């Protein structure tokens, strides 16, 4: 079974979006929470209503949606959640690009409204 067929069968539906309104075609990927074995992913964001620990996730996606070549304004959208791409790499099997691996984090936006 090809990786894309496997992702389509078992993965979650996702889109890439940008602030200017651009949205990619839908595709499927895996998103797994990273378990905090060290302090590398423990940093969060201070918002107006308090501290928000950002979740970090391991992304495995199809090679057709290359996260390594995207701008900082591009986000991954899965359901109602948006994720920023911190790091992405291509994974090869021989000379064939097999899938895209990435570390993504939950987008946390400060509210403009007071409490």
C-alpha cells in the first residue's frame, strides 16, 4: 500500500491555508501529540487571559503537499484547529520522496477584547 493510500484511509482531512485567503486542496495526514520527554516543547504563550501551553505535534503527510517550501504565513488546518509549522523535512525511500515529516504547534491568538 502506498503512503498516500494509507493516509487517505486512516488519516485526518487537512488543508493548508494562508492569511490572504488561499486554501490548498484537501488531503489526509497523521497528527500525533508529542510526549514531553525533555523541556524542548514546554514553552507556551502569555495571553491576556493567562498562560497557554501550546501543544506540539508530529505531522506525517503526503509528499504532494511539501511543507518544507511554505512561507511563515501558511498554517495547517485540521477540523477547527490551526497549526503553525515549526520544522519540516522530506523523508525518502531510496531516491523516491516518500512523505513529509514536520513538527507543528497549535496556533494561539491573543484576544483583542478585555475580560
